[in-house]
């Protein structure tokens, strides 16, 4: 089979998907259609916002579909008329059976973890939150249950101590695009070998989930060990952002977002969650085994700033802090 004979329908939404779509085009493959989410209003002005994949597809003059309902007969007819040989999915949504079974060479997904670990919508975030030192990317053929299909290929990626979800995302984006091309090359060559995920799950293996993260999941619990909290902050930076909430019962809560912090191990007798500052360069928050030393944060009405920059013109309410 020649590359040009492989008719590809690509499905994706955010920036991480654009990198794979770009790689497919750069690799000389024939993209006969792109599927992405419908446009939606966003921001304070509620302006209509295109997905990153839509913007890219328009720029490249690719055929674009934006179905509200993936089971809609009209969409299914239009998809079928594209006559795809294979479908590639990167950061999209769950597909109905009649979609993923359509092409003769199947539908494969690029997932940002080493499956079967971290199945779900937020594998990058959860890997860092859990203190992993290694993750990776996986391509696999879609099956009935989400993220459970047969694995085609994998590539390991180190997680560095100073990685955030943002920095790891960027490396995974590049590695994932490369793996998508390797997978397509294997389909063209006809030499793909797959492995059932159940073969990678030994007795006693705990599978870490990676569910979608909502705002309620982003509050920092200062009664946890300081290393756990630092991983939590890293795993939610830059988005959606870990936040700390201060204030007494009945008071209006005071919320700050912490974008960067380091762990300070130190024995003390302070209650977890107490905020200390010298009002010049230091903001620290007590944990059971030390302090979260805040290096970059955002307070209400301000942009994200380094701690010393913020403290030059900002003072925390006396009810929230203790002086160092």
C-alpha cells in the first residue's frame, strides 16, 4: 500500500492534537477529513471560539466536520462518504461503535500515558500529581470500553522533578505525534503487531485512573505531606490551577492560585494551612511536615506574579497571615 492510498480521517480538538495532524500532513499522508467539536462561546465576552484543530484545518484547507451528535444519521452518512481507510483520534471524545468500526484498517487513538495505566481524560495531570517519574504515549485500536483496546506502540517519557503539566504536555505532544506516524507507517507496511492490555495487568497490579479534573478537585489540602502538595500544584499548572482557600467559618473565603512552589521540610507545631509572610519576599504555608514555599501565585484582582513582585505592592489581610 502507498501512503497516498491510505485515506485518513483525523479527530481531535486541542493543541496536542494539532501536532499529530501536522505530522501526518508533513509525512505525506492523505487526510480526507477532519472531525472536531462544534464552536462554542468562551471568555467574559462569550465570543465564539474555534478549537485549535478547526483553526489548523481551515488554514490547511482540509474538509471539516463539526457534529453535535456523533450518532446523527446525516453525520454518519457524510463520514461514510469520505471513505476513510483509517481514523486517527487524538484528544477528542468517546466514539460510538458505528464510527470507530467504519474504516477497514480500524480507528486508533494516541493516549498520553503508558496504558493500561492512567486511562481517562487527564493522564498528564494525574501522573504528576501521583509523583510518577516516568510516563509515556500509547497508540491503540479503539474498542468498546474507553482506553482499553489493543496496544499498537508505546514510547516512554521521563517526568523531571520540575516538570509541570504544561512542560510535560509539550514533550508528550511531540512524542505522540511521532508515534502516530510510526503507527501509520506500520499500517502502510502491513507489519503492525498488537498486544492485549490484559496481558500487561499482572495479579495485584493497581491501575491508576485519570478522570477529568473539575474545579472542585483543584483545592489544596494542607493537611497532606508537603511533597504531595508540591506534586499536586505541578500537576495542575498552568491549567486548571491549584488553589488555596483561607478564612474562618462564616467569612468570605479568600482564594489564591499557586502556580509554582517548592517543599521546605521542617518540624514545627503550627496548624496546617497557616500562611506566613515577611511581607517582602517570602510566603509559606504550613503542612504537617514543613511548608509550601510559594514562588509564583495569583491573588484576586491581580495577574500571575512572582512572590517578591506581588509583595512589593500587596499586603495580605492580617486575619489570614502570621509574620515570619
